C-alpha cells in the first residue's frame, strides 16, 4: 500500500459559521468546539507566518477569534481576545489598529 502524504492533500477551509455554531451550542470548553476552533486558528496561523506584515496579521487573528466568540454570545472570551489583540497592537506600535480594536470593543459593550 503506498504511503499517503497528508501534507500535500487539499484541506477544506473551516467555515467560521461552523465554529460559531459549536461554540454557541456546546460552549467554548466543549472538546468538539475547542478542536474545531483550534483547527480554525491553525488554518489562519499559516497565513500569519506567510504574511508580509506578520505583526498586524497576528493581531488580526486575535480580533477574528474575538469576533467568533462574540457571534457565539461568549462575551467574556470575546473580551479577553479583543484585549489581547489590543495589547499586541500597542506593543507592536500599531496605534491606529489599537484604537480601532478599542472602538470595536466599545461598540460591542465589552
């Protein structure tokens, strides 16, 4: 039987709506929801590494993760991820992005 090169196989992108659905219905600590969220994160971490601006891409990954939690009505998890993104952007000297994150947090009531 020939060996399969799993790295070369095409992987279907994870639909964020699937992640939101599981987070909303099973919670952020559910193993299935957590596993899908981690797979979604890994999918986007590859883009961060390949990005021309990895600092901004890294911050935006946390923003996108916060938005998933927010859409799933897990406001505390959303707030933690927005806050992490805001702190990262501040550390990277991305003041405008930091302000936009803070504005989004305020609009969301976080």
